[in-house]
C-alpha cells in the first residue's frame, strides 16, 4: 500500500467531505492542454479540513501551488505512457477493487458483528458437542433427515442418557471417542459463527437445539461460562527434568532475588533453546491455550506487576521461573477493535453480511427474476451432461431472460458461460441452482461497480486519486528518488557546498568513562591521553580496559559512548565542549570525558546521509518542476480563484 499512502496521506490527507461546488465547467487551472475544475480542486482541498471552517488566502494559495505541482507530474507521467504499462494497470485495478469494495459493502453489519464479538470476548465457554455430518449444499430432504436424527438424540439425552457416552457412540467428530465430545474452554472467533452463537446463547447445563454449520448439525452442551482474563505475556527460565533440576532452579531463583541480571541468567541457563536467546520471552497466551501446562498459566496470570518474578513452578516440561512482561485485558474496546474488525471480516459471520449486501443491491438496482425461466434452466432434464460436463451448444434455452437489473436483461447464455469455466461440474439440480446464484451475484456486483461514479459523488475523485497516485509514485521514483540516492558524486558535492546546514551544536559525540574512584580517572589520563588514542582502540581493547578495573562483584568503571543531546546530559551540560578532554566529579563518581567530535563541526556525511539525500531530492524536484512548467504552461483563472477566496471568507 506504499504508493496509495503517499498520495492519500502525504498529499491529499484523510477524507472528510465539506460541501463542494457542483460546477464541473468552471475551470480553475489550465496546465498545457489540460484543465482542473474548481470542483476537483475544492474536493482535494477540503479533505484535510473541518466542516464549515474558514481558510485564509495564504492557505488556499499554498495548496493551489502543491496541487498544481502534483498535476504537472501526473500529466508528464501520462505523456510518457506510464499509465499503459501492465504493471500500472495491475496495481491500479488492485487499488480500484479495494475502493469498489468499500462502497459496495456496508460497514453497518461489520460494526454490529464487531460489537457483538467484543461483548462475547468478555467470557470463555466450556462446551461439548455431538456432530451429525452433512455436506454443504445438501438437498432439503437429506438436511431434514439429519436434523430429525439430531432431535431424536437430543430427546434421549434430555430423558437421562449421558451426553458424553452418547457422543462417543454416535458423534461423527473423530475425537469424540476419546474426549466424549468435550472441547474445553473457547472464546469468540475460535469456532465457526453459528456454533459460537449457539454456545453463547445457551445457558450452562443446557443442550442446544440442533445447530447447522458447514460441517453438519451439532448438539451443544454448555458445561461452564467464566470471565475471560485476557492474555498474558511472560518470560521464563526453564530447567528440564533431570538430576539436580530442582536444586538448580532454586539456585537461579535465589540469584534473581539478590539482583542478578535476568537476561544473562536466561541466556546461560534456560533449557528452552527457542526463547533463551530472546530473554525467555513467550508469545502472549490465554489460559485456554495452556491446556498442557495449566499450573504454568495459573502462576503467570497471578503475577501482578511487570517485572515481577514467580517462585519456581513445576510442569510436565520441567521447572520454570516466570517473569511478567504485561497483561493484555479484553475489557478495553478501543484496544481490541482493530484486531476484532480484521478477524470478523475473515470469519464465517462475514457471509451473513455478504448476503445482506446482495439483498440491498437487488433492491436498489431493481432486480426482477423470471421464476419460470429459472426453473427451466436449473432442471437437469433440459440439458445434456456428457463425460462430467454440461453441454449447452444445442441448448434452446440460452436466449431466455433469467432476470433483469434496472431493465437490463441477463440471459441463460451468461449462466452457461460461467458453468463452462468450472472444472468441478456436477449432474444435479443443486449444482445448477448454486451456479445460478453465483451468476446472479456476479451480475449484481458488476452492475453496481459500473455505476459507482454516478451513484456516489466522492467515488470518481477517490478513484482518480488512486490512479494519479500510482503515476506520481512511479515518476517521482524515476526523476527524483532514485536519482538522488544513486548519484554519489552529486550527493557528496551538494553536502560539501552546504556544510553550514549540517552543523548541530545541540548534540555532541563523546566517550564518557564513569569511575567509582578518582585514581581510576587519573590513570585513564595516562592510558588514553587524547581523542586520537581513544579512536584507535578496538572494541576488544576497550573491553580489556574496563575489565582491568572491574571484577565479578563490583563495577568500578563503565563506558558510555555515542551521540548525546548536550542539555539533556547531566555531565556534558556542565563542561566546556571546546575542551577535548575533561575530568569532572559528579554525584560521588569521577568522569573522564573525551569529546570525539566538535559540536561546531558539520556532522559527518555517513551519519546524515539520509538527510542529505532528502535535501538533494528537493533540489532535483525543484529543477524538474521548472522544466515541466516550461513544457506545460500553467495559468490560474483569477475569477474562479476569487470565488474560492470569497467562499471561505464567508464561512
């Protein structure tokens, strides 16, 4: 989505929708032989604005200049034929498809599903089920037979039969023979939607009526419902079972209590090789996800404060010391909404919203079905089926009208074309009816997409933004971004001629040795008498100097090096940075400070290469825009601009 973001966010902003002139014939800008209407400009300008807010002439002029430059680049891209390449067409169609979906699909159903999911997320359900398998798309007679069988079994359980024993005997879920149909605890979005809904609507101790899903019919018994504690993220140090495992884990625990470094102990001692290198951190988990180590989960959830460490706990995997990273509760809608919305859109409940969408499109676009012709066409007796394929060449029904959409006829021949593309054709009425429904759906959606420009005023502008945004990215990449980043000679020349722009006296590069004793700082003066000596030290040599003064029980000397903000540093703000070397006592410690780079010198090119590239890009872009304005002369029509000024002055 990079190109789309550059256009919509970087230039034109987020959509709001203040009113715009309904006057496409009013030309505001002429660019070469092309023009921009007042309506188009105001649509783009208003997208970043609050409804009914005024705007100064300076704001309007500034945006007018930006928008003109944007259009110049897009016109040049089209002149070069960049909108005819297969790469462009593929990317544009992808973005357009996403835009079409936002207009065709209503968010109302999604919003209600998200709200429902959040409410259900507050609880976990423990259930058992009995499955009566049934293929999707089964004929009504078969469906009724399985439903009645489920009812009979339900009655037997209500009359005293053991649910678990019946599940072992009749359930077509293979795991039922071992677990008696029990599923453990689950929460929202972990089961298919019809199953989930029935589970949450059934009270503990009760058995649901038969519930149909894509797997068949289910009888669901609710065993328990409890509050959802959310998820927890922890780190652990694990010691596998073996000789001395308990003694070792308690020895490590004692060291941690005494202040030992968790990261070091974990890396050196944890037997969980997958997490030891990353400080023992595990992925966030819910209690229901830790069925194989319930006591681990219990201890983890009982920790209260981040950083808190548990007593050693034993599981089937060994001994563990657990450290709390964070708790992730489920009672905050804002924190959970984005994730729930994404999951809801992928979940089986989205099909319900899809069906509502089709009903709406059928109503808005005046779908009228010819029931008599439909029945003729989906009757297998009226067609030929040879070698696993339907043959329609000699079919006399191809010209029959199946339905109309806003008075446009859709014929059986269109359905035949759809069926012929299917590699899994079946010789029954259920198959033909399913294909008819797909054909009707496709025609409804295709019609809606073809008329979005007329139906929604903002759609055509957004579609054009996507189109132009991709072109903008492509031509900027060719003319500015790649040129700036690959022209090493030009970059270095630009940097050297603008050194004064890259001085930052608020920051300094320094090395600060912090010593517990004054004699250590004094000895460093002899060991490292100047900056040049320090810069000549390797990483290993610096470590050797530190180790010379430190032992296993005490840190007497530490080194902090890097780039620092002078006024935010407790030591650097107290010394004269013009002195290359300074020794200063602060808070009962002695500091030997070496200023590696004078803050009045330009920052080294390699440290600010990205900033130099950005500045150089601006120079290249300005020069290029000058050439474009010569190629495509720009004229702003003053009367139209004056009307815009007046409009915002009167708000």
